[in-house]
């Protein structure tokens, strides 16, 4: 399941996008949390490669961006703790990759969300 951050120019052209892929289990956790209530997603027409596309986007005003980052940072602490508990004493390589995948993606998402040029959030699902 994906979440996307978009950099959109003043003429509504998508300049850059960054996609974050989470496991279905983690995406469900996000969708059932405060994350889904932070900011309002509204239909917005943007241009992707010259073509108009209608997306449901959340405008990342400074307040909304900061609220989402704060929420995700708190969630990150929980995910780290859970991941370490699940890993145990000597996890296999596969277990390590499985239990840390969402953790790595969440960290990357938080870092990128702090970059002000990304002006919209798209909760893809």
C-alpha cells in the first residue's frame, strides 16, 4: 500500500513525487489511526506529464505537515519497540527484513515529509 508526496508547481504541474510503500498490515494501522484524520483530502486536478489527472490530495500547510510529522515520530517509537521485540535474540535475514521494512520506510517518509517543496500528500491505499 502506497502513500505519495507530491511537489506541485504554481500552474498545478507535478514536478516531483516520492512514493512510500508499506505493508498491508502497517497501512491498515495508519488508516485506522489519527494519521487518516490529519488534514482533509480533496479532489484536485493536477498535470502529470502534460495530462490532467484528478487526485484526492491533502494540502500540506505548515500546521498539517507539523501535525503529521509529530504523529509519525510518536508512531516511529512504537514501531521501533515492536520491531525489536519481534526480532528477538538472533533473527534470520528474512525475519530481519520483514520486521524492519515498514520501519525503514516510515523513517524515509518522515524525513521526506519535512522537505517543504512537497506540498501535497496522496493517501493511495
